[in-house]
C-alpha cells in the first residue's frame, strides 16, 4: 500500500488542523544512532506545523516549539525491565490529550509504530522447524526477558483501528509481513532522509581533519556505528592491514566497544592508522574529512549512515541487500559498491582499492551518490509521515464519535 494514498483527509483540511502529537523514544539525542536521528529529524521537520511532545529517558536536544518530558528510569538494567517500565509509564502519560501517539519503541500502545530493527519473533524463530522450534519456545518460556519482548511486540503489531506501522525499507516490510501477517495492511515504508549539504571543498576537508585530529594527508576511510561487531569493524580492520600505509580509518560511534577493538588494532600494528573518535554530537565533520564510507554490516534494516555519507558526496562500500536495507535501492558500480560477502576481508580490500585508486570509478560513484541522496530529502519524508498522522487521527476521531453516539 502506498503511503501517499493513506491520508483520509484533503490537503486543505490537513493544513488547517494542528495535531497534538506525542513522540516516544527512550533516547532522544543525535549520538544515539540512526533510529534516534530518524525520529529527531521528523520532529524538527514537523514542529512548526504541529504541537509535538517528546517523551524520553535521555534527552539531549532542543528545538523551537517542541516540548520535552523526561520519563523516569528507576532501573536501566536489566534492559527488558526498563523497556517494560518505559512502555507502561508512557502509556499512562499519553493515554489522554493527544491526537496521535507515535512510538519508536517496543510498546503496546501508539497509533503510529515505527520499526527500526528486526522483529524479536523473526530473530528467534526464522528458519526453525520441528524440535528446533520447540526448543526455542522452551527457551522463550523460561526467559522473562524474551517473553516480555515477544508479548510487547505482539501487542505492538496487533491490528486495531487507525494503527499505522512504519518500516524503513522494503526488505524490513517483507520480514514484517512474514512475522506478523495480521498487520500487513497497516504497513508503510518511510525511509530515512537527509538534508543535502553544500559540496565539501578541499579547505573544508582539511579543516575537518585538523579539528578531529586526523592526518592532513592520505586517504581516509570512515566507519560509523554503535555496534562495531554487528556492523563489521573486525573485517574492515583486517582489510585495512593489507592496504597501503597512507590509508587510515576513522571510527565514530559507541565508545563502550573501543577497548575490545584497540586490541585488534594493536595486534595488527595499525595504531598509527586507526582513530577512535567515540560518539560525536555532530557527525558532519567526520563525513567532510573522509574519502570513502565503509559499512560492511551484517544486519541493518536500512543504514541511515550510508545515505548521510552519500549526501556528502562520499563513495560508499556497503553490504548487499541480504544484509542491509538501503542496498536494495542501490546499483552496484553506479552509486555504490555492494559486498555480497561482508565477512570476506579480501573482497572488501579489493573493493576499497577500486574506490581509492581508480579515479574514474570514484568520480562515477561520487556523482551517483549525490544523485541518489538528493531524492531522499527529509522534507519529503516528513510529508509522508504527516499523511500517516492524519490517517490515524481521522480513524480515531471516527471511533470516538461512534462510541459517543452508541452511549447516547
């Protein structure tokens, strides 16, 4: 179902009606990751048109017209208890007074549910049959953590009037269809977007490298992720060790995993060529300083970082569509180089050599990246999201009116 066909009200009525919207996300900060930047960007785009209230446990963001509400977190760990607490607390806080509740979390309530990760049900049961499936159910029933996640997820995707389920890629839509077929008609695809930056000049690149403490000369690879293991840093470091000494790597993201990978860097004698920057509130300087983004991910429902890098005119080397949602929209050799085997360090090294040492190919990928990214501006994505808000609101209003008539 096309997202553009879901709105049940005319554009004129949409403009007149200013909705009161609650947005739920445990972490509302740009350092949180792609899912957090996705929700933040939509809030920023729609804040001037609607009254938006953000409910989060960690907030590091300010935007004109947005109201922020800190949700208590009496127990951050174990995470499943905090997830259950957040779902319960936000239900209580938003059960009245809002036209639309938009959840980016595993909660049973919310008119609009945006899915950023693979369903727990899919991760647990996909491909399992017979005794393998029985044993997995035994594991679930003996685990309060898994049982909580599954129950929350089941109610999250339960069919109900007005509910909209948003996924970030067609590949995730297929997985949702198979995992929760009852919600198939509620699903729409709204990909992440970008705001196209101005072209990066040589002076900007030089200044960005100086600001970040990176080499002023040499070819710079960029890796951005919060889960270094799942996003393929191990393989990338193996490939880097076989590249010329003037090629260096910048790693941006979760500082909690740095110590583990420093050991691999030390063993491979890459200490002078790998730069761990941790989480950056603004990732733009890292894009400006780089010559290529590398994303050999093993699991990504979309990979917003790839789209962001392309908007800066960076050639990208990224895992194929079996591993990464955005790859299903890309053309190998036209606007990206796709890795069919992201764990293969030799193939990754060859792909990087092609980008770094074949100027014509690099030039082609740069232009292809810019052309591709320009089709995914946040302003367009926000209008699609707004259409879903009005669809949910219209149905909710109809249900309320029907209930009122029946009570009379």
